[in-house]
C-alpha cells in the first residue's frame, strides 16, 4: 500500500495525523491556562464544552487523529527495525547532522503517551465523562473543575512529572511540526530555516501555556497570590 510502503506516503500520514495532535494541544493549552486567570471563567468553559455534542464530536475527531498518529508511529518503528535488522543500532548511532529529538521520537512519544493517559484520566474521565454518564469518582464535583485543578496541582510530585512530560513534548513537537511542514514542500534553502523557527515558536508557545499551570502552583500562587 502506497501510504505504508512509500517514504513520502509514510511522512504524509504522520504529518496529517500530527496536525491533529498540534491542534488538540493548542486548543487545550489555551483552555487550560484560563484556570489561573479566572477560575470562574475556566468553569464556564468546562460547562460550555462539557456534555455538548459539538464538543464531544470535535474532541473525538482530534483524539482519533492523535490515536492514529501514535499507532502508525509504533508500526513504522517496528517496520523499520525489522527492515534494518542487526544494523539498526549501528545506523542510528552513526547518523550525523540529525537532531537528538529526531533520533528519539519514539522514546519521547512513549513518555508523552504514558503521561497523557494519566492526564486524560484525571481531567477527561473525572470531568467530561463524569458529566456525560453521571459516574463520579470520589467527592470531586465535575461542575467545579477549577477546584479540582487546584487540588491536583497542589501535589508537587504531580507538578514535577507534568513539567518532565512537557519537556519531552517540546522536543517531540519541535521536530514533528518541522517535519510536517517540510513534507508539504517547504524544504528549500529559503524556507527550511523559517520552518525550523516556526516549529520552535509554535511548540514553545504551547508548552509555556501548559507549563504556566504547574509553575503557578509550585511557587505558591495557587494558594496565596
């Protein structure tokens, strides 16, 4: 099949599904940062996007693209490993001019996936899913998401793990966005440096918005600022 056997096809699938990941993260980073600006505003957003069909449909489409991106990445990694055989490690170790993020996209993706599962459990399952089904875990009120965020990020260990996840995500995004834009044809001498700059800017903005939340609570603003 062309999308699997062709290098261009493989890059195209990873690029398109990667866009879903970027949009998913961009949307949620903008939404999440509201919690430290206005808890009431955050709860209002959660109420608007909670059990509404359009929010569920939009999230499902973005999440589906993200899942395909993950599955396809692991499949291609396995396919490449089988094709290279015993030379896989030698090839990876002798490549020059290849960024660290490029050579470690799968380990980075594994870290991101692991924490994403935890993040989705804490926020999607305990908030939107609880609102949809009426199945609540513990004493948490899905209608007061800001209070739950405050409680969760009061745990310094969770904040630290969150920051580690974001660092891994930044490396993954900088290479992923650059690769996606390059696949569209922006790979000549003029656009290649620009594409790299664009990917770094987009990744940094998304990560800083996410990171503002654990940092806000780590320095004590969640309780006293």
